[in-house]
């Protein structure tokens, strides 16, 4: 009889321990509600005991929660309709306030993020949404974190994921970007032509001083074309004809004259009276 009572007591004790035993994991905190009233102590991670039927343990995760913000449509300050998606990262810092002060802190943070995102869209321009996202993320984080502090929740960061534009706006932006790239390409080509013209002018001045350099340049060009294309190159005119490109004969340097010039020879002959005049004079003297 005693053994049966002891066994019954042990079994009841085991059932009580099983009903009262709770395990709080490392990333959780436990709140105990005794007859509906919140106990001031917060259960730390590990093994803990509660009163079965009297206490109720509610666990709160202290991890960072990632909540996607559904896409919100709005009109920017420059009258462009856009659809913006975002994601919010938050965590619980006060388990008691997160459970007691708000019904569902996750849903509350999500709704506040959506409202803040719509407000940011209306205050910003399209260029800011596309290029200055860091600044908008900071403003969105501040707008979401301010009311969440009263709920025992802190917002770590808010990131804008995607900005969807209408097809007409995409085509307009594509045309604008293409026009800007075309403009830059034309400016670069014009600068290159200007530099090339300056270099060619300097080369032309140097070749004008040494006309043979033009012929050497022609031969180099012929050699490079024959090497790259591996073809036969036929010149329909002799290279000597390029001398006419050197300039008028008056500007050419005088050629070396080994003997007397033709004009001097003619002048000498006329002054001397020519060979016939000399002979006639000599005959006249002999006759005399």
C-alpha cells in the first residue's frame, strides 16, 4: 500500500514537472502572465518553471526580423507615377512593450513602413528615387522608427528594393540617355578631329621644309597597306609627279649650275659680235 502511494506521488510529481517545465531558447525571452497579469521578471534563456493552470508563458523572439513592404504606388513631386518596393529590418528590444502595448508588432511595423514609403514617394522626385536611395533610406528609417520605439521595437534599416516605372517613361528615359551618349560621342569625335588637324598641320609644315619626306611617307603608307591587306597595289602615275605638289618654281631652291648659264652665253656671243662678225672683221683687215 505504501509503495503504491509513493509510486502515485512520484507519477503525479513527474506530471507536474512536465506540465510546469519550460525551455526558453537563446534568442528568445519569456513573459509570464499569472492569472492574466504580467509578471515583472523576464525569463532568460534556459530551463524555467511555471505554475500549470495559473501561469502562461509567452516567448518573444529577439532576432532581427525581415519584413517585405508590399509595392506602393504613388505620384512623385514631378508628377510621375511609380511603384516602389522596400524591405524593413527590425527587432524587439523590450519584450513587455512589444506584447502589451501593441496587438501585433509585426503587422504594426509593416503598416507603418507602407505609410512612410508612400509619404517618401510624394516628397521625392524621380531622379532622387533612382539615384539618391541612401538618403531616402535614411529618411524612411527615421519615419518608421519614431513610432516603433513606443512599441518596444527598433528599426535597424529600411531599404528600397525596386522602383517600377511606366513603359512610356522608360522609353523616354532611354531616348534621353541615347541622346546624351550621342552628344558625348560627337564631342569626343570633334575633339579628336581638332587634335588630329593640329598634328597634321605641324606635319605639313615640317614636310614643306623637306619635300623628300612626302615621298618617304608615301612609300611607308604603301608598305603598311601591302603588309596588312596582303594585296597588290598599282600606282597609275610615277612618284616623280609628286614634285609638282612642292610648290611653284619660284619658291624652289635654285639648282646648282656647273657651267655658265645659257643667258650669259647668249649675251657673250652678242657682245663679241658672234663668230661671223669676227671672221668678217678679220678678212677685212687681211685684205687691207
